[in-house]
């Protein structure tokens, strides 16, 4: 059974960098689109971007200037860094596995999510 | 960005009811439309991908249809475990976008 687990600080100060890691168990990290999605309180889900296992990335243009994703195949982990955070970045952050079939990408496994609050 | 609009935003129904949730895209997304179920505090769950393909392990009471800009998720006979929030998502073009969600509550 594939499982994903987010980890990282639950509280980040404004202007600092949010850093999260997602650990994948039950399958190899190879061959998928490793994705970050967030949900601010009371708002819709927002796709942050993905990193392909080979290292290629695709970020949401609204966050592109502040986002960096990386993957560590030796640890079966991938990571998110979001710099210069503000209160609007307060959200539950989810990691998810993106699988492609006939050009359709779908997110078939998700972590439970981790709440990150931006506050001084 | 492609805007996804779900209706209704919330819905009260009873066990055994047939329920339909609609999702409209601001432009055609052809077949690139997925549906997810989310219960508070849990990982979201993929129900349907590419409009009508049931994810492995998902009960057959769930079905999806549509094309272009208008899509529906139908639950043929509601069970207790189906009360949750449902999201549509387009994966036609990045940034991938989600609907605002439909909260399905017990009547």
C-alpha cells in the first residue's frame, strides 16, 4: 500500500522559508509526478506544482517565483520550499502522487496533509 | 487559468438517495477531468479520472460523465460513508485547478 507522509514545521514566520518533505513508502519514487497541493482555510484546493522523478518541474505561475521542489530518490522523498511567506500562505499542505495514463494525470495517493501557519 | 465551478456548494441528502454534483469549466477541458472525495482530517481520495474511469477500489455506485465544459458526478445510492466534500479538478492545462467543493451532508 502506497503511503505519503508530510513533515516539517507547523509554524513559519513571515518573510521566512516554508520547508516541507514528503516521504513515500510502499512504492518507488520513480515514474511519477510528485505534487504539492494546498488548501487555505475556507478556500479551494490550489495546485502548487509537481516535480517529475527525473527532476523536471512544473510550478503554478502564481507561485513560481517563490517555489522550489526537489526529489531525493535515494530516500524516496521529495520536498517543497516556499520562500518569502506571508499570512496568505497559511494552509494545509498536501503531497500527492501524480500518475499519467494516456496523457491524463491523476493524483491517486495523497498524504493526510499538514497545517502550516505563517505568523510571528 | 481555467476556472472550475461546482454546484451546488452544499447538499443535504439521505441514505439511499441518488445525488448528482455538477462541475463546469470556464473553457473546454475535453476529457481531462478528475473527481476526488475528501473527509476532514484525512487524505483526499481519487474517485474518477478522465471523466468516467472509476479508480480501483471505488464502489460502482459512483459514476462520472460529461465532456467539454460540463461534467457530473453521480452517486446512485448514498451510503453513510459517502458524506464528505467532493472536488472536481481539470488536468487539461497547468495550472491544474479545482472546483470550490461540494459538501454532502446528512439530511
